[in-house]
């Protein structure tokens, strides 16, 4: 297995079980790191950006469903929930909070391995087939994180890139401030926060938009913002 796809973060508070899972997956060619608390798992997932995350629900500090919901807006790689809570309601909650797969304990090691490999293959396929996003003369190289408009390369900050990526994914659709804030920051717009409007203002400048009559990012009165499809 290629190195780019072998880093896994296991979030599990049962030390013995975590050790067994780590040993098994390490022997299958993965590089497994273990985190035992939910409240510290959030930062580790976002900072380390592992190839996949195996997440228990019942964790000290912060439950696994909350961890999943917090990291999902910025962490796009596979999340597999592995938990003793195997009820239908729990499973549904896992998917609603952003999990890609859900397994109830106890699970056979080979089944866990098969699910992980399937998630990684699916993610890799998605990355390869959706490397380039295009909207009019605007092109995004998702893998290289490069943006071109009318043949010119834009120098964007990470936040500006993420905001533009969000708009291109939803080109022609009005995005409310709530939707933008939730996707960018993980929380809804409170009606006072100006970060959404300021971020769009800076992005418009980078795109060369006219302040009074923007070509790319249109303001939709009383609704939000929209990336023009035929710009």
C-alpha cells in the first residue's frame, strides 16, 4: 500500500483494545497512531490530517459523535465509527454527524481491514476523478491547490482558497451566511460576525471583481452570496 494512504488515527479509550487494533493494522502495512480522548482528538485530526480516522463514540472529554461533527467541515478523509453502541438510532446518528462507515463491536479484524481499504479506495478514486473543478474561466486544481482565472494564477490564502472551493462546489446556488460560516468555521453565523462578508470582500479583490458590479461572486439580497455559473 502506498505511503500516502497508510496513516490512520485510532481514537479509542480502551487501552487494551487500541493496542490490539494497532498491532493488527500495523502488521497489514498501516501506520497507526492512537488517541485516547475525544477532546484532544479534534486538534490531532485537523493537524495531522490522517488518511483515515477510526473513532469510538464513548470517549472521555468529548463523545465521538461530537468529534466527528466538529472535524467534518475541514477534514474530508474517511471516518469510520467503531463502537459498542450498535443500535439503529446510534448508527443513524453516526452518519448524520459525518461518518463514512459504522461498525459495532466486537468486529472481526478482517472485516475492519476490508472496510478501511474500501473507504480509502473510494476516497482516492474520488480525489482522482474530481481533481479539477471548473466554472467558466475559473479553474481549481484540487490536488495542487492552485487556482487559475482567465489563465492567470491567483495567490490565495488558505481561507480564501477554502471559501472559493466552497463556492465552486455550489456554483449557481445561493449560499446563506449560516451555510458559509458552518462550512468554514464549524458554527452558524450569529448575525454580528463580519468574517464571512470580509472574507468574500477579500476574495472578490483577488478575483478582480468590480465592487459595485461583481462578475464572480454575486450578492443575493436578503439571502446570501452566489458564484455566477457563466462568469
